[in-house]
C-alpha cells in the first residue's frame, strides 16, 4: 500500500502539569495518546490538528488496533490527497475521557485503581485544553488549521474561540455551537441504557464483564441519529434478513432480528462494545451535552469569536438532522457579526450526519480547497 | 483584467482600493479574487450554488451559501462599502426589495443586468412575436432563471422612485463600452453604481 510511504507514528505524552478543568477540579498526571502523519517542517508552521468525533480516536490513518480497520480518515489522507501529507503535518489526539490511550475513566487513578465514576466530568473545552498542552509540548505555536466533524467540530470551534492566536484556519463540518434538547435527549437514552445494565455496577466493572448490552443499545439509538430516513429506507427498506441456512427471510412472528435494519443495528451495537468503554461513552456524551459556546461567552455567540482572526469554513449536509444546517448557519452568522472571514456551505449528500465520514466528493473539494490555502 | 467578464471588469475598476465589498451571487469568485489581488479589497461573497462556493473556498475566498432574496437580511446595516449584484437582479423574486437590501447592507451598490430593451430583443418581439433568445438571454422563456426582465429605463425609474442616486453608469455592446446616448436600445448590458 502507498500509505507505507507516509510517515505515521503513535505517541503518548505525559502532560507536565495538572489539567485545570471547567468543573473546578484539577487532573494530575494526564496522558494524551496521539497519532502524527506527515512531516513537521522546520518552522513548525504546517501542522493541522484533527479533532475526532464521539466514538472515533487518534487513528486517522493507521489501522485501528482492535478492529484492524483502516484509520477513520484514511481515504482522505495521503500525498496529493484531500489532506495532502506532502504539505501538511497531521496531529490527531484521543480526547480526554476517551478509551484509546488518553486518560479517561478506565485509566488508573493515583491510588492504583481505575477512576471509573471518580473521573471528573469534563467538557469539550477540557478536551481542547489537553490538546493545547500537547501543542505546547510539541513546540507548535500556531497551526495551519484545526479540522473536525461533529464533536470534532465542537472542539475546533472551542479551540478557535478560546485559543484564537493558535490557528490560522478552522474547518468545522456537520457540527453545532451548542447541544439542543433533542441532542441531549438522545444521549440520555444511551446513558440510561448503560446505567440500567446490571453489569454497569455504578461504573465499577473493570476487571470483569462490562455493560455490553447497555452500551450496545446506546450505540444503536445513537446510530439512528447518524443516518437519514431516506438513507435507511434505501439501504434496508422493509427487507427481511435471509435465514442462517441461506433461504429467503420470512416473518416468524417472533422477536428475532428479522428486518435487515434490526440486524444491522444489533451488529453496530455489538461490534461497538469490542472497541469502546461504556464509562467513556457516559463522560464524552456528557461533555457534548454541556457544550454551549455562547454560554461560555456571556450568552452571545459572536462574543465567543470576538478575538478570532482565523479563516473559518463551515460545512453542513442537507440530510443531517442531528446537527442540521441551521446550526452551521448560526455559527457563520456569529462569525460574520464578529468580522471574521467565514465561508459556509450546505452540501447535498444522502447519508445524514454520517456524510462527514463518507464518500462525498463535494466535501473533498471544500476540504482540499480550504486546507490548500 | 485577465479574462474578467466585461461588466465585472467595469465594477473592478471602480471599486475603491482597500474597501469592503459584498459580492451577491459571486459565482466562482472571479470578481472577488480580482478585487482582493489587485485592489486589496476585503471581499465577501454570497452564492447559491454549493459547487461555486467550493470553488471560491479553494481560492481562499470567504463565501456564504445563500440567496439574494432571503439571506441579505442577515447582514447588519452598512457593513460593506459596496454591495455588488451582477447579472442577478433579474433572477430575484423581488428585485425592488433586493435593491433596498443592497443599499442597506452596502453604502453603495453596483448592479449590472442585461437590458431587455436592446433592439434585438425588441425586434424579436416585434417581428416574430417571440420571447428573445440572445447571447445574454440564451435560455427559452419557460426555463430561464430570469424571471424579472428589466430595461435600462425601467431600472432608472425604480431607482428614481426609491430616491436612490445614480453615481455612475456604464453600457456594454458585446464586450465593448458604448456611450449613454441611445443606450436604452443600443446597450446589451448596463452597470449602475447607486448610493442612498
């Protein structure tokens, strides 16, 4: 594979200082696991910080260590590709609270036992703080750009609003400046599913079987919000699963996964439990629910960007009902009101919220054009 | 002006350097890029077609996807020195209201449009009794985006009614500038600079 030629490396940084968190607590000895792709130039001016979404991780290019699947943005990364590794040095860090090497609820607390629910509740800004500390450690004062989709977009917005001098550009895809009641509601269904699983045990399940059933249901509910009604209809319709012996599926008047959509969701839920920690899911969804960029800045979103000098680009998708176009427009208007250079585009794609991860040529053009500047 | 459309070239030559301009219906951003690169203008754009927005982003331009009828309302009063509307007025639902919005958002406004009273258009109607299909109006009546055809005289009258001032006017026949004499029927294309 040509990817072998792209310098890719995995690292873990021990943060030199305790992280001061929005919740008032201080987190000592935190670690940040990150992947780098490409080569940092001598001026350290070509770095692009990629923020990952809720259930992704730092593996943007390298295969996922648990699933063996290619990195979640591998299709777009490479020499001359949408994200051009000949020009840019990519950094992607597992978020604080995550479960792929950065400190989270599954990590050992100073007393030698896993934090579990003793882990402090964190915010999107706390996740960004940890990554700013990473940039400090790497000696990168100003990024070429920050980029993120969904929760990654929230981090990109938080970064550009709170550390405006540290990036020259911000690309925010399928995201929002605050979680809506509906967003919070869906997350709460997921959290309750986890907590209702007897194997959750108040979060103290490490060393034994975790609340896989609850986590799988959480993933199933969330996964529905990532797809469009039209996309689901096209993919599954009312089609029935073939029987295990290969004969055509028929209704059995029972409760097995007969519809293909049921079978698909169950598979999504189950496979998720192989790679994700249930407590991490609780903490990260909580951080997203707390996200309200305007609230952090006196209730006015434009105020959040008062010091912003970066170029901004916001992209939404017409079938995304999780973070609909209106959310991106609101951000773009706030940036306009703050006088920041901002572009906004709503792209047409059939895949709902997930469009930001899938094959949408129009998105590739926007990303390549914006980062190529 | 390396290949800039003639009406855009006229606008580019008459925008004050280092000003702020909003190009409404900016297309692929040719005018904005010209204004930025040769006159240090802080140019912003509004464009309906996402493909065009992507092209603009690729040129480092700042463009919002949106349309003249609905989305000008989001811009504060006098936030630009110029609002520019080139070959778009005749496609809007309410050209009169769009004109008001242009001169609310911009202190001055450039408006360019194909002149529906050009003699070829008149001849087509007079001799053939048909809606014209010409170089500047190349699409048949049933599918043209030009839903509000306007003539130089109509436009002047609307401007006068609204009490706006004409600060400059330019007329084009093909790619050539022509004088204002008999422009009402000789000009294929008109460019106006207006102020409140």
